[in-house]
């Protein structure tokens, strides 16, 4: 029984507040991390406000977790006390279904065990990284390359792998024109990763003030989605569109920007559905697809890729006491480009 301090939403409508709870003891296969940093993902906000349904309260959000290993179980082989390690969006899965065996635990047939707002084998709700420490089976813990800073690496564990996984799955690379819709936490990493994979990246944004950032991040082009001429000028221009937008918007407008056989990949999860029109799809044999985070092996691959390509998240580091203000600023699109909580503020 490990007494732990955190910040929690007690109900869907409540601001986050200090919250004490118990983590399980370190089992033979477990690693205990003293959390140093945790990113704020827009999914934390969706779930803390129960916008997708099924949220479990009280909820300590946070699934972009970096910490120092302070204890390991007797059978742990991959981690040592003192190392920096990471935990992403899930902390367990069935380990036996075809998806788990292929290292695609995010598509586990029994459902992955979410890092927070999930229910562990003992029936206890899982709690996330806006907290002082976490106990996780070593199979679900990531190695953090020493070339990466802790704050800059934290968002790679969700935002990073969520964009890397579909870009790799669909083979996005040299000679491809890629549009990234929405320049937020996911979007800015999609630009960096897409560029590193060799694609020519265009940012499609609602925010004129992000034009310069897009170029600095590696985009070769920028267009405003509020301007109708964007949709005429860029007709049939892209091989791939990666849509990271968190709010409802019209997918049909974007489909017309794809070439014949182009693919639009949804990773953003608006809380309301969009009506899909058949014509933009059938006339040019276009596809619309979706993707959720990435498996453990792929997340490790992404972390190593980022170390090689010197990719980190652009972060604004805050104390946990500012988390509610940070949520409001994320909702206003006022962050460059990820808030990361410094958990020393909870000590
Ligand atoms: P974020 O930092 O808030 O970025 C979202 C971006 O969407 C904003 O920066 C903004 O970019 C754009 N946007 C916001 N409202 C818009 C509107 N009404 N119309 C058009 N564009 C709008 O959020 P995030 O953390 O990157 O997450 C983005 C979405 O991905 C969320 O829904 C999140 O839950 C989801 N997500 C999915 C996965 C997955 O596995 N599939 C993983 C993590 C997160 P501009 O200012 O450039 O327009
Ligand atoms: Zn996330
Ligand atoms: Zn499974």
C-alpha cells in the first residue's frame, strides 16, 4: 500500500483538486516510478469532463508520464533503480490475443487497461500521472533515451506515438504530400515526425498566429481553413491527411483535398459525430481511416527515432497547481504546444 498524492477531478463538472490515494505494492514484475513530468493531453480534458462517456471518478488524469525508477520487483530484468523511464496510455492488456502477441496492445481484443479511468484486475480504478508515483508492470514501461529531456519526451508517449503510428502504418515518407490538420499537441509532433520521415508537410489550421510556428517546426506550407480559397487551391493535392482536431468539423471538406486513392486518417476525437457524404469518397476512390495511439514496441521505436532525429515536444512546463488554468488555455488553443506538469510541485 503506497500512499500517493495527486490532482483529481472528483466529478465530470469539477475543477481538478488535490487528492490522496493508494497505489498497489511493487509486485515481482513491477517498476515503481517517482514521477517527474507528465504532459497534459487533450484526451485528459475530454475524459475529466466525461465527454466520451464511461469516465471513472475520482480521476487522476495523465498518460504522458516520465519518472525515475525508485524500486523494482524481484523478477524485473529490463529496468534498474535510478534510470529514467516512461509510461504512456495503457498499463496492461490481455497479453495473449493476436494483437497483443504482435505488439499492438492498443488493439487488444479484451481491451487495453488504460493508465487512468480503467479498472485493474483487482477491480480498483487506475490513476494517472498527475501524481507523485506510479507502479507499472515492466512490460508496459518505456526506456527513455538519454538524448531526450524529460519534459520534452513526456508528450512523445501519447501525442508522439499517436501520430507516428499511422504515418508508419500507411508508409508516409519521401515523395508524399502530407496535410496535418490542427496545430496543437498532436499536430506539432506530426509536423516534426512527418518531416523526419521525408514527407512534404502542409499545416491546415484555424489560427493565423501559428503560421510562423508551422514553418519553424518544419512545414513547407500553411493554409487557413477559415478561408474558402484554401479548399479550392488545394483540391486533390495531398496523398495523406492526418486530422488531429479535437472539436467537431466537416470531414467532407478535407476529403476533397486528397488525390485519387488518398487517405485521410482521423486521430482527433471530437465529442460529436460528423455526417459523411459519399461523393468526395467515391469519386476519387479516397479512404477515411482511424488510428489509436501505438503499441509498446512501436512507442519504444518512436522514442529511439526521436532521439536519433533530435525531436522533442515544444513544451510549457507548469506546476500542478496551474492545471485548471492550463485546461482552459488548451481549449482556447493557447499553448505552444504542450503543457507538461513538473511534479516536484506536488512533493
Ligand atoms: P490540442 O493540443 O488541443 O490540439 C487540437 C488542435 O485542433 C488545436 O490546436 C487547433 O489547431 C485545432 N482545433 C481546435 N478546435 C478546432 C475547431 N473547432 N475547428 C478546427 N480546428 C480546431 O489537442 P491534442 O492533445 O493535440 O489532441 C487532439 C485530439 O486528438 C483530441 O481530440 C484528443 O482527444 C485526440 N487524441 C487522440 C489520440 C488517438 O490515439 N487517436 C491520442 C491522443 C489524443 P489550430 O489552432 O491549428 O486550428
Ligand atoms: Zn493522450
Ligand atoms: Zn490482448
